[in-house]
């Protein structure tokens, strides 16, 4: 731990990549964990444009179920440690796959939500976008100005990542001295390739995850523990 703490302390350019595991201790269901299943449906089958086209009401019931769960969750010590180290770094970027908004709630500011936010909504008709934290009385919700269907402001499987967020992430991965990969199973592309990209540019890569993942083998240090316990020790 001391060696890795030294890398983090001494580096001028730090990037942190997070996944659902970082929010697990806050009570947010992970994608692959048993508690992530809704009505026994595989999350990947619901988070697609095809599922929405076929049954927008059912897809919205799933997102409303997740929004309700997340609304009752607060950031944990892992989120707080990440928000704190941001203030100490000249060059810093948090890249998250999480749509729960807990990083921002913890005070993170230099953050790219590459898979969008569950609190965002967008009209498939006129493209109008806004943040809506309240539940919708009627599902699927409709756009107030054009009557079009509203969809969650997240990136679905088969959809491209938001250009700006993706470019900012790739830019940082090409110059960061240290990359911390926390709470991700590293199976969903393109984020699954970020550790290798940073490694190619000479970064030290540190993994925080109770389990082995496909990127463990290229890491310079791995901590098999919960991010809410490891990150405060590593970043504090
Ligand atoms: C794209 C938003 C171009 C929605 C999400 C075939 C082969 C390879 C790739 C593909 C393929 N077919 C299609 C693809 C591309 C596809 C992909 O990768 N599919 C996978 C399933 C194979 N990717 C895409 O479609 C991406 N777009 O590529 O565009 C394109 C376009 C057209 C066609 C081709 C290419 C878009 C991907 C984004 C999808 N949206 N989320 C929503 O949330 O509803 S992805 C979603 O799932 C999350 O955002 C996250 O990215 C992923 C879940 O992964 P994790 O966050 O890592 O969570 P998981 O539960 O899996 O793991 C938790 C980990 O935490 C575990 O390791 C566990 O051990 C650990 N853990 C548990 N507790 C703790 C902990 N760690 C620390 N502390 C703890 N306490
Ligand atoms: Zn509209």
C-alpha cells in the first residue's frame, strides 16, 4: 500500500476510472451482482434502444425502479476520498461508468459521466434535454413541448458514448502518470480498454476490486478489497 500511496502522492497527473462497485457500499445495485436483476431480466437486455422501441413503458419501469433505489442512497467513503484527492491534483480527471450521480453528490467536479446520468432525460422527438429528479406519474413520460417520448439520459448498449466525454477521457488516459481502476468488471467497451490505453502511454495502473478482472494482469498494484475501505487508505 505504501508504494502505491507514494505513486499517487508524487504524481502530478491522476486519472480515476470507476464502475458500479464503487457505489455498492452505498446500496446501489451493481450490474452483475445478484441484487442488480430486476424482475429477473438481464440488465443488458433492458439497456438497449431495441428494448425501448419495443416496450418503452417496461424500460421506464426499470429506470424508475433504479431511480427510486438510488434516491435513497448516499455517497460512501470511497466517493468522498476521490472527491478529496481531486483538490490536491493540478491535473486530475474522474471517468465514471456510473449513472447514479453519487460522485457529483460527493463533491467531485472534474468528472466525465461517459455513460450519461439516470437523472437526465431527453426527448426522442425534438431532442430537448433536462435534469428531472422526481418520479413520473405516468410511464412512459412524454415531452411537454412536442409530445414525443422522453428517454433516460443514459448511453445504451449499441450507442456511441458522448463525444466530448469520450475525447476528454482518451486525452487524459494518454497523459496521466497514474490510473486507478476501481469497482469495475472491465467487460463493457470502450471503458474496458482504458487501463490498457493508459498503460500503453506509460502510466502506473492500480486496481481496487474484491475480485480479479480482465485488467488485473496489466496492473502495477492490485488491492482485493472494497473501495469504501481501500480508497481512503490509498488516497488519504
Ligand atoms: C459502443 C448506462 C460503439 C445504461 C451502460 C461484443 C464484444 C465486445 C463489445 C461489444 C460486443 N457487442 C457490442 C459491444 C459493445 C458494447 C459492450 O461492451 N458490450 C459488452 C456487454 C460485451 N458496448 C457498447 O455498446 C458501448 N457503445 O461500443 O459504441 C458501438 C456502437 C454500435 C455497435 C458496436 C459498437 C456502450 C456501452 C454503455 C452501455 N451503458 N450503462 C444504464 O446504466 O442503464 S454500461 C453499464 O454496464 C455500466 O455503466 C457499466 O459500464 C457496465 C457495468 O459494469 P461495472 O460498472 O463494472 O459493474 P459490474 O456490476 O459489471 O461490476 C461491478 C464490479 O465491482 C465487479 O468487478 C465487482 O467485483 C466489483 N465490486 C463489487 N463490490 C465492490 C466492488 N469493487 C469495489 N468495492 C466494492 N464494494
Ligand atoms: Zn420533444
